[in-house]
C-alpha cells in the first residue's frame, strides 16, 4: 500500500510522456499536411495564365523552401523546369541588346540563385538551353549548376558563384561576370566575346575552344586553366595569372598581356602579335 503513490506517480509521468509524444507527432503530421497543401496550390498557380498568380506561386515555393529544408530539392527541380519550359533558348535570335526578361522568369531565376544551397542534397539547378538574356542576379549561388547551351548574353551576374558549373556552348557575349568564382567550371565552346571577367577566379576551368575575343580578363586568375584552341584575340589579360595554363593553339593576337604571369604556361603553337610576346616578363 505504501508503494502505491509512487507507482501512481510513475504511471502519471509515463502517461504524460506518451501524450506529449503523440501531440508532437500530430503537430508534425499537421505541419507536413499544411506544407503539402501549400506546395500543391503553389504548383497549380505556376500554370496560371495570369502573371500575378504565377508570381504568387513562385514566391510561395520560395517560402516553403525556407520553412521546410526537406522539400528544397523538389522545389529546385520544379522551378528549374519552369524556367526551361517558359524561357527556352531563342534559336535564331541575334541580339540581347534591349532585351528584357519576363517578370516571372526573372523572379524564378532570382529565387533559385539566392536560396541557401546547403539543403539541396543531390538537386541541381538545371537551366540548360534556357533564355536568360539580360537576367540580373546579385551574388548568385549557382555552383555546379547546369547552364549548358543557355543564352546569357548581357546578363549581369557579378560576384557569382559558378564554381564547377556546366556552361559549355553557352552564349555569354556582353555579360558581366566580374569578380566571380568560376574555378573548375566547364566553359568548353562557350562564347564569351566582350564578357566582363575582371578579377574572376577561373583556376582549372576548361575553356577549350571558347571564344574570348575582346573579353575583359584583367587580373583574372586563370592558373592551370585549359585554353586549348581558345580565341583570345584582343582580350584584356593585363596582370592576369596564366601560370600553368594550357594555351596550345590559342590565339592571343592583339591581346593585352601587360603584367600577365605566364610562368609554366604551355604555349605550343600559341599565336601572339609579336615575337616579344613570347618572352613576357614573369612577375616574381
């Protein structure tokens, strides 16, 4: 009899613990249900013919990413598909000057570029073959993104993180990528005519066959970059670091190499304006 109060207390504690656990589970299930409902409504809104409704869907998905990290990979895939489907590469278009991206494409690209990439898991921002002309992004975080064959002419993406991104055969003429991180990026066959890349990090980037004529690469870091067959005619490479770069068959005619570091660079069949360019002083 004397032990009964103690047993009752233990039973009460166990009952309370079970009840609290069940309550937490119910709350968690309710939250998941709410998020699922919000997600379904947001995706439905993306298919609306009304711009304001589509924008609401895009920003609703952004909020869900912030509230539920586990749903971020799915939302990254959905918004990437939205951009690809609603802004396909405009084959045959010859100019990006004066072009303005549609409001919803600008919004979707901004949401993807400003997200916290940590919860992405295996998700990849896949915007290949998309029309991203003149899209403006502030400090975009698009490392490992797939931008192959996309039209990025006159895009303004300064201070971008594009490390290990796939940008092969993309058109970036006139784009602003100054102060960006492009280390180990795949830029094979990309068109970078007149692209602003000052002070950008292109270490170990693959620029095989890229068109870089008139590109602005002053103070850029191209250490060990592969520039095999690259067109660098008239490019500004002043004070650029080309140490260990592969310049085989590259054309640097009329390029500005003042102060450039060519230590250890492979200059097999590289074209220079004058013979003196072959013996540019290497900075200490």
